[in-house]
């Protein structure tokens, strides 16, 4: 699976698969640092979006492929991301013929204590 170029800027890579869905890992680095010791909010939002795109691309490939275009993104920040690796996973909640709804969650130490979550809608152009 090829991640969007923005994933390289974040340093995000596919760490493992969870139930067949890729989990992305973004290391803490000066490139993603906001205030000292914390991950910048835009980097967290970018990681969530890349995780959602990876999950959606995987779901689309299983149905013959397609191109996607974001319609909207809503991010909820729950706590500050500290100076440690951040993980994110996307979940396709609806995959229609023209529209897809995707949720994504980011966490650090414990998956059940997320630092941020996002809801995204994508326009789909099927191949």
C-alpha cells in the first residue's frame, strides 16, 4: 500500500495491521513538535487523515479500486500528544457507491485513551 506523500513529511509508516486494517505510527520528532514536549495539533490531524485514507484505499481495493476526494474533516482533540510515538487507525463506517464515511482514532500508550479522533467524508470515483 502506498501512503500519500504527506505521510513522509510526518514520518508516518505502517506499523502493523489490526483486523486487516493498517495502523500508522508517527514518531515524535522536531518536525511534528508544537510546544516543547508535545505533538503539534496539525500533525495529529494529518496522521488521522492519512490513517483514514489508508483504511479507505484498502476497502476500495477490495471492491475494484477508485479515487477519493475529501469532502470534510472534523477532528476532536481529547488530550495533548506527548513526546512519544503516536498511532492511528482508520475505520470505514460506510462505503457507498459515491460517498464514504470514515472514522479515525489516534493514541499513544493505551488505545482506549485516545488523544484525538476524526470523522471524514470522501467522494468516491469508482474505477
